[in-house]
C-alpha cells in the first residue's frame, strides 16, 4: 500500500505531465511543436480582419486570462499541501471540546431525507467520540422529528421578517440568531449543513480539532459527491471539478491567507456563534440568493479569520440536468449580486470579482475554441503558454477530482480509469451546461431560489 506522501508525489508528477503534454499539444511550448492552433507568423490580422475584427479577436483571447488567479491558487494548493492526507487524528479529548450545534436548514419538502440524515449524522458524531453536541433542524414546515435530548426542531414562523428583508435560507439562518430563539452561548460553535450533507468520522474529528484550537472564527473543509450510490454519473463526474477546487483554491486561501479570497461554499460551514451573530445573515434580498458568499465576504471585510478543516463530508450531485443548470444559475446570479453590492468594499472582492467575470464571460471564452482555429491571430509565446496552462490545469481538476472521489481501492484500477476518461469526456457537456446557466443567469429573472431535488419528488422554486 502506497504511503500518503508517495501518493502526493505521484499526483504532482501526473499534474506536471498533463501540463507539459497540453502545452506541447496546443503549441504553448513552441520549441517542441508547430502547434495546431498557432497562426502563421506572416499573418497580419489588422489587414486580414480589419481593425474592429482584430480588436474583438484579441479581446476574446485576453478574456481567457480572467480565471488565471484561481487557476494559480488551485495549482499551488494542489501541490503545496498533501493531497492524500492520512486519517484525521484528534489533538485533544472530545470531552474538553466546546459545545457544538450541528444546524441543518431545510424548507421541509423532503422530511424523510432529513430524518434519515439526522439519524446517520448523530451516529457518526457518537462514533467519533463527540459528546457536547446538539443537532438542530431549522425548517419552514414541521417535519415531525422524534423527540430526543440531542435533537431540536425549529420551525420558522411564516410571518417572520428580518430587519433588512432577507429571504430564503438567509431568513431561516437569521431567525436562529434571534434572542428568543437562540439557546447557545457566544462561545459555542455552529456546524452548518444542507439537508443532504452527511458527516464522516474524519470530518467530525477535523471539526473537533478546529474548535479546540480556537484560533480562527470560521472554517470549512472538503465535500465529495461520489459516495455510496451514484444517481447521475454525468453530473457527478462534472462535480469532480468542485472536489479539486476544495483541495486547491479553498485549501490554499484558508491555510496560507486565512481569508475567503474567493468566498466559500454554503455547507460544511463551521462558525463561532459570537462571530456569526456579528456578521449576521440579515443582508437584504441581494444577500439572500448566495447567502454563503455574502456572509463570507462580510466576515472578510470585518477582519475575521478562516481556516481549513481536515476531513471530508458527503453530498450528492444533482440528479437531473435541469437541477444542475438551475443550481449553477442561482450561484452565478447570487455571486453577481455580491460582487456588485455596495455593502462590501471593493478591495475585499477583487479576486471574487475576477472569478465571477471569468464565469460570466464563459460563453465568449468557449467561443475561442472555434474562433481561434478559423480566425488565427499572432500572439507572444507567453500568451499562448499561459492560455495552455489555464486549460491544462482545468482539465486536470476533473481528473484529480475523480481520483479523490472514486478511489482505486473502492472501484478497482479499470473502473477508475474509465471514470477518469468519463470525466474528460464530460468536459464539453459541462461547458455547454455552464454556458446555458450563465446566459440564463444574465437574462433570466433574478432573486429566485431554486431548491435542488435530492429525492425522487418534485423540486421547488421560490421566487420573490
């Protein structure tokens, strides 16, 4: 059995090999190949395409540089930190840990799912040795949880209104912070989960280490999507990108900078209650679509610190393509509202803004795949090298996400290889889906909150 460090070194070698191969194949490294996308050196685009046409072609080419900051963060994070950490080891006794509330927010549309996951998560907490904890389910509709000393059900009244008019999940989270509802002290910790999120023993140990350390106010860790039964292979393979993003960009920004430079996810969020109350979720309607992103950037602007939590949690990818598109559409609309919000100073949103606009301009960047071949333009070698580097890193993120999600011990070498090939094949599908989501997000109705279906029942869309 390979050691953790050996696996990491092999991953780094594979990563470097993918980059070099892609650089050579696309002509990013011109000394090795004439390159399939390199235009003839004698081409004068200003004569060939005119001033307007050439200007447009160069703008399209330079749009591909917008994701460079997050690509660099992913590259450094994946190589600097061990990508195959050992089992999380407790650094102290769970009996000495501060009190932890595991808070699950739901609309109450899938009560059986919530009941099952509450039971599973409680067992994982007990198996990991956690003693001082309570599982709190915050719901718009009562789901009839069994009475238990470690379970609390909080039903948000239909007439409850926040001061700023926050809606959807942000409204429910803010309700929990009201003095008449909150039963926890400022030194207690909240673990925020979505209704489908499952704890693992490693994640519980990681959370215990984080809260017992007490140096940072907020934390987050890795979520994977290919555990147990895979409902939709295409969306699960597409989400392998997100797995790598957690281990690259997210890990680097929290371990090295302790700041949410690119924001964070809405689940597997660990907060100290006093800090959460100070930041609050009462951020108006613009802070209600991507409430997680708005919260992170407000906390960043207030000077709070963040850290990465070892140990993964489990979720499921959307079961249908429709849910996949709707999920991405809500994300892009919510992040745009955060980037454009006057409540958060621009200096805290620079990297998030670049990431957001690299997503918004994805249809134009994707068009380069066709336009670069039909209308070639001469570029300095450095430009071609960087463009190829960005492409190589993004492709490897799908590959590595599969390696982390579908382990060789669980699937065998042959099936793992087929999954890696499948992830590469899924990339064009992912580009099409993301492009549709971006266009719909730009031109569609804003302030809608689509709840992704994690059962066989109908999904839910909440509008204003």
